[in-house]
C-alpha cells in the first residue's frame, strides 16, 4: 500500500531561505497530513502563506524547550522537520523529539552538490547515520542493483537565487521584526551585518566574477603542478560543529606550514574560497600574510569561488576540513586529505597520511570503493532538485514527500532490501 499522511502531524521549524518549506507543506497536505510551522522571526513568516497554521515564537531562547513541548502536546505532533541539526533551537528540538518518540526529518545541502539535496532521519553531516555505515555494508546493500551513475555536476545550480533569498530574509528580520524582539540569530553577526554582507555580495557579483575568471585562467594556463585547498564558510554548521579548528585562518596556517616544508619547490598552492564567502572571515588577508610568513610568494593563488570542475581537471591533490566539495575530488580519483568529521571519511578513499607527507607524495583513493559509496548515496539520501530555484523545488517535490511518509529512513530501506531502485530519481540533463 502506498504511504499516506492521514495520521501524520508535521511541525516544521526553520528551513532554507525562500519558499521550500512552504512548498513542502503543500505537498504534505496533499498527501493527507496536517502541517504546522513555527516561525522565529519575520524572515520565517515572510515565506509562509498558511497563516492559520503558523505559530510565532516570540519568547526568549531559554523558554524554547518548554514552549516546544507545549506545541507538541497541543497539536499532537508526530513528526518534526528542520534544516540543519546543530543550530541551538534545532539541537534542542531533536533532543526533545527523541525523548518523546517523534520522527525527525533533517534536510541539508546536498552531499553531492549542486543538483541534489540531502534528506535524512535523526541527523546530518557529522551526526548522519552514514558515519556508522562502512563501504562493505553499502556494497552488500547494492548487490541486487546494476545502475549506471550520472557524471558529477560541474557548477552550482541556483547560486543567484540562494543569495537573493538570503538578502530578502535578513532584510525582513532587520526591518520588520518588531513582533520578534527576543529573536537571536544562531550566528555571531547581527542581522543587520548579515543583510549588509548579502547586499554587498549581490552588488559585487559582476566584479567578483571577472576577478575569478582572470585568476582561474592564470591557474589553468600557468603550466605548474598545484594542490587545491577547498575552503568553507567559517560560520557553516558543518565547520563549526564537526571541525577541530576554530577558524579558517587556523586551518590555513596548518596547510601553509606543511606545504612549505613538504611539497616540491616547483609545486603551487591554489586556495579556493567558498562560493558564498562574503568577507566576514578575512580569508584573503590571511592568505597574503601566510604567503609572506612562509616565503611562498609566486606559488600561492587565491580564487574567489567559481567552478570547481575546471580546477580539479589539473590538480595533483586536494585538502579541506570537511567540505562537501571533496566529493567531486574523490569522484575524479584524486588524493584527498581532510581534518573534520565528514560523511565521506572512509579509509578506502580518504588519505590518512600526515599532511607534510601528503603534499610530498599523496596516496590515491580506491576509486572503485568511492564509486560504490556514491552509488549508495544516490540510491538513498540524495534527492535531485534544489531549495532555491523554482525548477529545483519542482524536481525535489516529485520525490521528497514519499520519502518522508515511508516507514523506514532511506538507508535502512536499502540495507534491509525494502527500497525500490531509484532510477527515476536521476537528474535528467
């Protein structure tokens, strides 16, 4: 019997900027479920149309656990839905949901970006069930399937929409938040500072694009061997919750020190910033200072985002903390060294070498093992589509409601043999 939501009562907390959670609620209601949304600021309210099922949380953060318990009891909630699992209000919600036996649905950016998003139960990234599933288990679960996998996407699918909705969200919180005076953002910057950074990013996109093209051209046509450093947003939840570093600068210092003493003298270092890097972490100035400190002038190149695939085509290796961009590195069979908790941290394909030795002679991954790992993800938690563009949400909604209504989480379903092969979830190019 096909799953339905007749006995389901969903409570949605904070989602991605934009209309995804609103669109998701329509899909769940169409399946027979009841859906409520808790809003913590005017940005949440802006992108939610069903005001009859909107619950404004206007109290101070310390009262949130008590209020959540009341909401769950009053609305007889069976399922809780959220985007990211480590911001304080979500971490507290997950703890309470587990205590009360609720089903927990977690959305995240795709582990295989940009044409996929991640859907899991109970936790994501360093809290994902993938952390406890080894490659041998994945291979056993896939034995009955023989599917060809698509090539990895070469560019971000909806970057402009992502930045636009982020700016609009923070403007609403900054200018229209009178009702939510007790709201405190989960990041260190104020809402006004966040909005200004988004606005600056939108304004400077043409200039940054030109600068990025020139820098990328110089690297691609430089004729030198190079190692790629994949940076993340310093305020990103995966970096903050699952990393041994307190800042990107601390990570970069370790990279520069080991590159200077371990890499051959004719090798170069290419630092690639995250596509959404907005300057709050002062990464570029740190790169300049470390270049001078370790006497690497002429051997270090800084790129402000851009297409990763073109850089990977000629790189010798890649280093990161726990960026999902590392999945593209592994797909190409390139040596990879990481330092944080990541769902792809498997001994078969992530190097365990000391960093100095890695830069000198990096070990290549087991490409077959990574192919099986990637196959497992595409059959389970990676859903084609995106949060921010209309086309991405449309693609996502074709599949996500059925996954949320299913009895088992995607990993359990495949491992136990209850899943249907998901050829239909492949992205049509």
